[in-house]
C-alpha cells in the first residue's frame, strides 16, 4: 500500500510539472485525495521485483496495456508486470482486461488498486444485476451484455464488471459477450478520446454494450413477426416459443432498465466534476440509445403477452370446434344407430311370427286352419307396418 501511495504522490508531482510547462492537468471524476507520504518514494530501480506470473494468470488476462496521452506505451504480459510498469509510469493509465479471473488474481488487483472487498466479491461470484456503485475514488459498474444467436434464434447474455479509478480501468468478463477487443482498438484509433482517461474508456465500454443491443432488438422483432404468423397458421409448437422468448425478454429488461438510471447518474457526476464536455455529449447519446432500447424491450414483452392471449383464444376456439365436430359426429352416429335399430326391429317381426309358427307342435290350431297361411302373412305385414309408423313418428326413420 505504501508503494501505491508513493506512486500516487509521484504522479501528482509529475502533473504539477506539466502544468508549470503550460499543459492543463486533466480533471477527473475519480481524483484521489491522498495524504502526502511520510517518506519520499524510492526510485523505480530500487523497488522489489514483481513475482513471476503463473500459467493461470496468463490464461485469465485477456489483455493488459499502459497508456500515456492516449497512446499505448507498454503491453505487459501479466498482472505483476502491469503493476510494476504502472508504478514506473506516474502519468500513465492501466487498462486491464480479464476473463473469468481466479480468486488470487482479483485479490492481487484489490491489493494493488485498493478495491473494495464487496465489489471484489461481486466480481468474483458474478450473477449480479446491472448497477453503479462508488467506493471511495473508485467506481464499480456491472453491465449485462447481450448478443443474438441467429442459428438458435435466442439471446445470449454475458456479464461485465468494470472498476474505474483515477489511473486504471479493470474489466472482468463472465460469458462470451461483449467483445472488448473491438472497444480497445476503437479507443486506440482515437487517441484524442483515449487521452481523456478512465472515464473515456468507461464511456466506450457502455457505448459498446448498448450498441450490442441493436442486433438483439432487430432479431427479437423478426422472431415476434414469425411468431405472429405461426399463431394464425395454427402451429402447435408456437406456445413454447412464445414462452421461451418471453423469458428472454424478462432477462433483457433486467439488463436495460437499470442502465437508464445509471447513465443519468453518471451524466450528473460528469457535469458536477467538470468532465470534458464532448465526452458528456457522447454519454448523453448513449443514454438516449439505452432509453430507446428499454422502451422497445417493454413493447416486445407487451406484444408477446398480447400474442400469448390471442394464441390461447385461438387454441380455445380450435378446441371448441373440435369438440363441436366430435359432438356432431356422435349425433350423426346416433341417428344412424336409430335407423339401423328401427329396421332391425321391423325385420325382426316377420322372423318372430315365422319362428312361432314353425315350431313342431301337434296341437297348433292355426297349422290346420285353411286361412292360417294368409293370417300369418297378414300378421307379419301388420306388425311391420305398425313398427314403421311408430319409428317414423319418432324421427328414427
């Protein structure tokens, strides 16, 4: 800690010399208020050597670089080299990018840059909602980046933690998004913006995250249009797709809604501490884009809710139509059964008469009666005619 304070004191001395030469010192939102050290700092040549980096550290460090006046002056290969070279460059700024760092790496960063333990714990555990917190002279920003996967037609979210101090920017990335290498290249191509310091880097990161929402919004809009077509086409799998997209929109809302308040708070801080006016205008532009995106996401969720309601109505109507068709089919089947039963009863009457008189009994007067045969035929006809009239009146025939 004494070395860190000695370096900060040396940095203040260097800035004062530059001001004496006619160069205005840059105002910073996060300017440290340090007490002067009890003893002068030792020259860099007499400082202890930094420990050698291990393989895990190299794997987690995506890129670390030192900048002075908007120009890269060094590209350390490890965190320990970054700490050492930053001490040797009092007027420089360190930009350290990490991807899923180890606990040891985060603790070394916390010790070197006086990071608050709560912020370090959040960065270590991840799964945080977007927020902006101040710990002394350090800002801690949590962002939720998003990207649209065309093949899977889904939204992939990644978490980004940013520590911003007087002379350093540390990014801790959890997930594939966002790609900060493009942000670094953009800033290095515009040194007049990069020389504004850590707050300019924070703006660039915010702008990149917000710009990443644009293809997501476009992809979701296309999905909603397709879902509307599938709903009215009667696709049975559309309900599941609506539900999955609705869940993604809930996550998208959690990513965009807090950004509106965060950016307005950041703009108020920039204005209060006299940050570069051009940078303030850039930040206002990002805030406008975030507001527009948040409104679009809200409209998407409402549209999905309406589509789900319409789909439920259409499904209910389809089920009612199917039940009506089944009822009609059952009614027609009953009518056919009635007809079949009626004719079966009519045809059964002659069979019954013939069966009775066909029995081989000796004492059956009708068998020896001269009019027995005409009587049997007439009886069959009367029974059949009577049954026909009865069934006809009951609309069975």
